[in-house]
């Protein structure tokens, strides 16, 4: 799976996802830190990448209609420290069928996972 990590996610997360067999890059690696959401979004879509973010702006299902993009994983943890974020994302990518998330809006909390697809 081709993945783009938003700038507020741990730098080490990309390497962990690569180790799991994914192609991951970061907004930081591409010099996109501090850029607006639209710029990050356009870069992810242009490259055909699934976006992993904590940014609530990406939660608007009307704006990011499932099936019209490469997919979004929105992380909503109670205590979103770098270690907790990395642990949760790696855990999901190890235990879930993440390839089926293409085109979906996926919201992950500490304990729950909600997948909104174009089939709903």
C-alpha cells in the first residue's frame, strides 16, 4: 500500500510501515511541513497515496466522499503522544486488512475502528 504520513506523526512510523511491506513517505520528507491541508491532500492524491493523519479537517465525509480518493486514516486517540500514535497505527497495519481501506474514510480511536466506504 502506498501511504503518506501527515507531518504530526512520528518520523519512525514510516520506517515501521516500510518494514511491514508498505511504501510510506512523509510530508516532512517532501518539505511539506507547515503547508496547508489542501497541499498535503493534493500531494497524497497525485501520488496515489493513502493519507494517515490526525487532522479533523479530513473527517468531513461530504468533502472527502469515500470512493473519490485514495483513502484516509484519521487517528483520534485520547492521549496522542508519538509512541501511542505509532503503536496504534502499526497495530492496525499488522492486524487489519488495510488494503481493503483504499478509497475509504477510516477513523481509529484507542479501541474502535470505523470504516466508511462508498458501499454505504
